């Protein structure tokens, strides 16, 4: 006895499903895979967005120091008597000297540089040390300023740096 192969001989998928049944089953399987793929893509995207949102929400924002903004902010924060004695150029020179002092201590870096702190210890700045350094720089620059003026500028600068998140807490 001979059997016909592939011509509806009574066995195989076409004998069970009837006309067009194979195409319908194929479409159903394709739709199942499309839905699964869409859910998988959504899950990956949601996980990625969620993890980045969490990371950004818990990371401190970068601190950007704008020198011109600092000059205006510091000059405006000074008492009226100091504002009458100091020009914006004087304040700019004093701020520049204090930033040089902070850079020498390893607490400030220019753009493109990294802040390198010596060891794992906290660095504490004494007011008298900063005033002495800035007074020396002001004297070299030919500025006629008082100790009180320098102290007020340094204090206002440090307040500005704390406001923008560039310094840590005060030592207690």
C-alpha cells in the first residue's frame, strides 16, 4: 500500500485544522510574541528610567562657582560702611586672594583641576589665618583695606560658598 505524502493523506496538521486554520494559529502565536516583546521592552525601559531617577535623586548636584556672581553677592552682603569703602574691583581682588588661599590649602580647584585634600582628615580654616593671607595679598596689590573689611569679605564669601553647596559644615 502506498501513501501520498503532503496531499492531505489523513495525518498531519491540515487534517485536524481544516481550511485556513494554520494561518489563524500562526497569527495568534505572532500576537502573543509581540505582546511579550512589548512588555519586555517596557519593563527594561521602566527599570532603566527608575534606576537613573533614583541615582539622580540621591546624588548631590554639582557645585558651580561663578566668580562674577560671587563678587556681586559678596559686595551686596557687606554692611553699608564697608560698601562705602570698597569698590567692586576691591572685592574682586579680595575674593581672588581668598580663593588662592583656599587653593593653597587644597580646598579649591580651577576648572579642569581636581581638589586634592591631604589625607583623610577634615580641613579646618581659621579666620585669622585667612585674614592674614588675604591682607598680605591685598598689600602686594596696593589695596588700602582694613582687617575688618577683609574679614567681612571673607565671611560673606564663605557664606556664599555655603549657600551654593561648595563647603561643608562649620567645625564645632
